[in-house]
């Protein structure tokens, strides 16, 4: 099909339609999607009369000018390339494509952990280095026996994340929310939220810092020791002092204890059981341990029933710059080479999984055990000879 230009009365081009391009809503021109304007109306056509040569411009029509409004349609073109994350496990391959970008309205409400959201979370975690100097700790946060409403739980988790950033300026979290069926207690049979997270760059022992909250109060004494006071609710619903612990000088704080105190304070339930059993901490020692918890908890398919707690974000990252990301390697290629690489990767995964799976023929994400091996294969397929490229004859 041919292009369809729109020309004003004075011969100026207002916009130009390209019916051959595909339509992709929700994608605008950005650093990740470089492109050119697809439709931009002339500011003279909509902004007022044009000035004659050598004369002053006549007054414009009453009303606000719309010349500052950005175009809602544009074309974007992506090149064929292969993206490999050294140290991680992600290999991304995409073909050459050109499409129309259309701006959409405000995103709708979240009703569950969608398949696309889960795939984005897995792809994000696959960019993180598996071998780190200090393996991450796998942490868990649960709700009290009397589960608050969804907005309160989301606010408590946000408050806890801010406390984490202040206490561990070099730390980072990769977290995921899971809706689980409560097996006992006052909310038995209800679907309630649990939070699983990988805590990166967090020491296991560190110095105490003062905490002045409603339910947890930690202050330093003159002799260098610390006084920890825990408050709770009694049977009548009144706030009372449960315990007052004197910590001698020289004793250091620990990550599981800090996690329990601050989650108890952030949730603000006042239930003593929640203080003792509201969190969990698993110290991971090996790379295999990280993979195990990733497969069992983080990448788990959501099976939640109807619950008001399905609203809000289902996963996220706290302090993204502190995540130990792998090294990103991007290699441009032709569209034919991208098709060949995607075909090889697709057959490799099919041979491993022994079953059919959904695939996108325009771009694909693959999780591999050794990205360096696939980098050598990509160099060989593209004809790039390096010291690590194997000499393969077919």
C-alpha cells in the first residue's frame, strides 16, 4: 500500500499515514524506542493565521494554543540484535521491525499476577549475577492473624522498604508477592498476601541503631549498651509493655532480628505472635541455593483465588542501582542471522523441556546456564572471530 499524505491549502504537509506498518499501542518514542514523528499537525494550521512577508503577524483567534501538545502517533524502528548478560542467565534475541506507536490512557487496576508480569520478573532476575561475593539472604514477610485490609498491607510493605533503604544504604531487594490460603487462625480459608524477597549486600551482623516507634523502642544507654522495649495489645485492646531487654555493650545486631522488629513496627498490628513468627530468614551459601529458592518461590505460578489483596504491585526492586547486575553485551546482526539464532535457541529449549511452549517469533527471552557458551556461538554464527570463538566446520 502507498503512503497517504495530508496536505494543507498552502501546500504544506500536515501528516502522513503509513498503512503498511503494524500498530503497537502503549509505546511512544523513548531512548529505548528511537523513532521519528508519525503524525504531527502544523502549528500554523491549528494555531492561527500566518504572517505575510515583511509584515507583522495578525492576532490569533481567542483560546489556548495547542502547538505544545506532543503527537500521539509516531513510528519506531528496532534493529536486529542479540543481548547477553554475562554472569546471569538471560539471552534476548530480537528481529528487525518497524511499527506504529500509539499512546494509550491510564493503566487499569491490577487484578492478579499476569503471565507477562511473571515473565518480566523472571527476565529481570536472570540479568543478576549468580556468583556474588556475598550470597543474598532469602527473606519472608507474613501478615498477622487478623489480616488488615489490602491498602494497609501495601502501605506497611512500602514503609518497610523505606526503612530498609535507610538502614542498608548499599543493600537492595528483589521481592515478589504471593497470595496464599491461610490454613489456621482467625482468617482460616482466606487468601492473604506473603512477601518473598532476595536481600542483596546485607551484612549478617552490624551495629545497633536507635529505633523509636510505637511498638518497638530501641535506645542506647550511657554505658554503651542498648535497651529494647516491645509493646503489644492486651486482651482489652490496650497498648502495654511486653518486655524490656537490656543488651550489653559490644553486642551486634543481626539481620533476622532487625527484619522481625521493623516488619512488626511497619505492620502495626500489636499481635505478639506476629512479632515472633511474622518473618523468616534463610541464609544462602551457594549458587545452587539461589537457584532453588528462585524456582520454588520467586518463579512460582500464582494460584490465588478471589481476594481483595490481589490489587497493587506483585513484584518490584528496592534500590535498583545496588543490585549486582551482570555485564550487558549487545551485538547487532541482520534479520536473517536473528532468525537463525532464534531457531537454534528455540530448538534447544524444546529439547530440554520435552514439550511445546508459547513463543514470539519477533523477539524471545531464553534462560541458559552458561551465557558465555552462547556468546561464543553467537560470535561464530555472525562470523566474528575471537580468541574464544570455536572453529566449527559444518
